C-alpha cells in the first residue's frame, strides 16, 4: 500500500483554511481514481505542548502505480492546483510505502486467550 500524506502547519486564518479545505479541496481530492482510504487527524499538541501543525490528511492507494495515476488524473491535478492556491505555503507533501499489522493486545491488557 502507498500513501500520500499532507502535513498542514497552522494557517494564519483557520476559518478561511477550513472553508477552502472543506468546500474546494476535499470534494475533488477524495474523488481521485484509485483512492482506497482516507484518514484525517486534527493535531492537538506535541509532548512539549502546542504544535506548529494543524492537520494531517492521508490518502491511501493499493500501490505506487495507483498513486501516480491518481495524481496525474484530471481530479488529481485539479486537487493539487486547488491545494496550492490556498495552502501551498503551509503544506508538506510526503509519499510513503505503508506496512500495517493489527496486533492482538488482549494479553497485554491482562486478558487470557484460549488457544
């Protein structure tokens, strides 16, 4: 699985950012072909207190080819242009290969598992 992560630093005008992110960017970006899953996190802080980051938006694709096709599609290009028009200065874009595993933590929580 491949992922595109958008890291948003705190915008100078959070209300304007929310308006443009919600009404302009999301409908196009989340309609990109091949998109399998999205995760959005609102940053509440860091170990030392407040954070310079505002939000993390993750887009998951089956593989690198699916990600590349999405980004070069009409919707991918439009979403990119829209994003850069209102948040280019506060956005970091990362691409990564994802490895996930679901852990059974029941033993760690004092539960016994009958096998």
